[in-house]
C-alpha cells in the first residue's frame, strides 16, 4: 500500500473510531508498527490527528468520548471470553458479586448466568437482562438474585449518578468485577464518563475484593476521570496481547493474571 493510501486509511479509522491503536492499524494495513508510528507522526504534523501513547485520536480532547455498547461488544470477543472464563473461576456459591457495566463484564455475566447461585449487584441494564432471560428460558441451572441499581443511563447502558452511588453505599460485596475504559501507570483505571467514575468508585468501596477485567487494548487509553489507582485494586485479568511494560507495571502494583484466547 502506498503511503498516501495508508495515511487516508489511518485518518478514516480515527474519524470512525475516534481513538485507534498502533497495533490494530499495523494488523489492518499489513505493515510494521514502526511504519504506522511514522505515518501517525506525519499525520499529526499535518493536523489530521493527535498522537497518544500506543495510538492516535482525533485532534483535541477525546478523553470524554464514550463509544456505545454495540460498537464495543463486537471487538476482541475471543479475548473478552477468555478473560471472562478466568474470572468466573473466582466466583463461589452464595457470593454477593458486583458486576459493573461493560462488554467484558457482560461476557462474564454470560459465564455466570447458568450457575452457581449468587446475588448479582449491577448497574448494567444489559447484564440484568441477560440473567433475567437465562432464568425465564430455563437455561440457568440455578436462579440467581439480581439487584439492578437505578440511575442515569449512559451510551454504554450503565446506570450512574447520585441514585446509583447512594444505593451502592448501602451494600456489601464479596467481590467486584470492574470494567474500565483505560489503564495508565499515572492515572490508574479511568472512564470517559464523570458520573460513571463516581459510581465505579462506590462499587470499589463496597467490595472486599476488586478484580479489573480489561483486554490489552485498554493499556495506554486515558479516560477523563480516574476510578482508582493501579494499587487500589486486588487483581487485573487481561489477555496475552498485553505488552511487556504493562505487565511489569501491573505486576508490581497488583496481582496480574494473563490469559490466552482460544
């Protein structure tokens, strides 16, 4: 592919996705990571995009951009399922389990919907619906109790805000599985939604144990608001695409589990 064609493909991807990863672009274009980085540098000089750690975004601040659930649910499905299977092994009968909103926690909900019998607390409309359909269709071996907290609905179908936060302050969870928009050595775990960050912080405060579920593309992504520092959570479950620097930093601050997609 000629440089001009590559540049146009990169610009199109940034305009479509708002934020793109160097590794994804290299795979899509069939070129090296170094080639993509040089292309991004040239495009930044021309004002077409802005470089970020590990990728590029639209010029200006895209840290508050929040993609919808449908868009995110079709990405990295094998990685998300592998993370979900690993996380499901941490759940035992009778637990009070928190599931924050997100496509990876939704993948975990699919693993848990058939049993064991647990109490699920979630701010995700999608996750609550999944458990409801599993119980009503008879596909669930055990019917779990599902508590859907209220609040204002976000583009990713999360319920957030003062009502959600107030409800979580009354609850106690054995384990929380937390989905995040980004992971960063300085900013920690972040989200593009200010109200969702507040609600997620209430989730963390309510839980004895917090496990972040995040595929490798979340490293280096930066949302506008921090949820927690890296060392504020107990574990992170990610996939084998996670880079060496990310593994080192996460391994030094929390327990890291890396899974290999099937």
